C-alpha cells in the first residue's frame, strides 16, 4: 500500500490507543466488523473516506488528522489554540459549510504563494 495508507493506518491505531478503545469498540462506531479494523490497521485494506469522515466527526477531529504523519508534519495540537477552536467549530457544521470553509482556506493559501 502507499505511504498515505500507512500514515492513515498508523493514525487510526494511535487514535484508538489514545482513546483506550478496542478494535471492537471502533468497529461499533463505524458499523463494521472488528476484523475490518484489524485489516485497516495492518494495511490489508484501504480505509474508505466515509470511515474517516465518521471518525473525524465522532472524535471532533479534522479529517486531515488521519492524513498527517506525526513524525514529519504539524499535528492538530501544534496549531494555535484559536485555529484549533475554529476547526472544532467547523467540524460541527454541515458538510456543505465545511466545504465552503475549506475552499476559502485553499483560496487564501493560494494567494500567499
């Protein structure tokens, strides 16, 4: 599997450990079998985006949480507190509003190049 799949799998396992959840607990959140979580964490299956969406909403995390390699990238906790709060608020909005915010951020970032 690709490096991004390895990163997602590692972050899934790390989050599960931080929250002190079993694979079965996480499977119940997603509505899948425990074996499916095992396959995700062992990189035997690619984690679908719908799973990442459910997990990010359930735990109040940005979807990008799963895409960031904690060894080389800025993590959510490294963000300024004001930005962390803004991301948490945005995570509670409907998907269309989240997309508008993401588009705005991408636009502002492109102006900064």
